[in-house]
C-alpha cells in the first residue's frame, strides 16, 4: 500500500525551529518529486515547497522562502522540512504529498499530487 | 488571497447537480497548465478527485467530472449524495514555478 506518514509537529515559540519528517512506503520513493502543503486552522490549502527526485530542483512559496528548507534522503525513503524563524502564521497542519507530472506527449501540463499523508500539526505560540 | 478563485460555498439537494468554478489567469490555467481537483472530507487529508482537467483516478465515481476552458475550470457533481459534503479545492501550476490552489469551496448537501 502506498503510504506517507508525517511526524515532528508540535508546539513551538515564535522565532523557534522545528523539523518535520515524512516517511514513504509502498512505492519507489527515489523516482518521485515530493511536496509539502499546509492548511492553517479553518483555512484552505497552501503549497509550501517542492523537491525533485534527486534534489536537483527545489522550490518554495514566497511566504516561507529563506526560513524553511526542504530536503530528502532517498536511502531512508524520507522527506524533511526544516522550519526556522517560525511565526504565528505558520501554525497549520502540514501534509506531505507525492508529485506527478501532468500532461503527456511532449506537452507540459504542470503537476498534481496523487498521494497525501494524514498530516502533522504545527502550533507557533508563546 | 488565493491565486485561483473559487466560490466559498455551494449547495444542492440530494440527487441534484452542482458545479464549482475555478478561475485563474494567463500565468496558470490560461497558460495551458492542467487543473486538478481535491476533495477534503471533514477532519481528513485531501484526496485527489480529478487530474489533468477531466480524468478520474481509480475508485472515483463517474458522478464527478471536470472541464477546462480558457482561464477557468469547473467541477461538476451529479446525483448529489450526503457523503459528497466536503471541501473541494482546485489546483494548477503557475509560470512562477509554484503549485497554486484555489481558496476552496464548501459543498453542503441540503
């Protein structure tokens, strides 16, 4: 069974740091790009960051650029999100999601997320 | 403010048909990037519902369908059922190299 399991969430003070992990199983992790997506309480989904299969390409949302770092360890089938200088507005459920290329036949249709974890909760509060 | 615009809420009676719109711009949907839809049941993680504008993953009922035209896309649900009550999100890709989501639409089954 294809599965993603996030961990590492918790309560942290503003300005603090936290490292999230996502353990993948049931598929060849090293063949897929991966994403972090977050959802603030009562709000919608917000894409946070993406990393290519070999870590060659990394992208961030403007809201986290310079504070968050995405990484992966293909030998351990794991995805990570290092979060520094945390703010109250970073409070959210953080999901990891597998990335799939959309389109075909030479057409670039962008990307979508076909498998999601259950999420881990990050609360930034004093 | 989400990059893609969705109505905050829609509603319909059991058995009816409802549609949810998703409006983007020339840098995302209008640039030719596909639109995808996710269903989020209360208290659960999002689930892929439609990919590549109109394709259903295995296990998704054919009551759900998607379409795209110009800078907009739509999700249609026919034969509405109580279990369809959820939040629905559209997603695309933007020329700024980011995945973008709509703000979400809450579907209420009356």
